[in-house]
């Protein structure tokens, strides 16, 4: 930290903070949340976790056949952000297939999000 920044710790803190994540619009609710290689007990498998936004991106682009720009609009994010999410999902799926790992879809039902205990 430079001498000028030493007097203002807020400047250093703000300078190194990541940008806040934009809330994504997620509509897909998978029926199945786990996949694993057949015949291999779970205790021997490593796991790859695919996040909800990555599952949504895969569905919109590869299952629904939407171009990235339209899929990004549906998720409420920019196309470059959508491309990064999709790339992460592809990498995780490929890693699971090639290395024989289990795939866990990290899914939280919308009905339980943001609810307080009553």
C-alpha cells in the first residue's frame, strides 16, 4: 500500500473488492440433481458441482437452442457473463465425463429461497 493510500484504508479496501454479483433469473427446476458413473460406489468418486446459473445456461443454450444473446436476456445478464457461465459449465461436465466424476446439480427450490422461518 502506498503512503497516500495508507492514510485512507477505505481506498485500499474498495480497490480490492470484487463487483457485486447481479442476481440471475433462474426458471429451470431439474427433476434429477445427481449423476454418477454406473457401477462405481459413491465413496470412490470425486464430485463436480454445477451451480444453478450454470444449469440454466446449459438448458437455455443447448437444450432450448437459444443464441447466447437471447439466453443472456432471459437470465437478466450480459452476453459476456453468460458466455463465462456457459464455459464454466462445459468445463465441469467435460471434467466429470473424462475423469469419471459424479455430477451434482447444486439446486435450491425457488419456494425455499428468501423465505424466513414462520
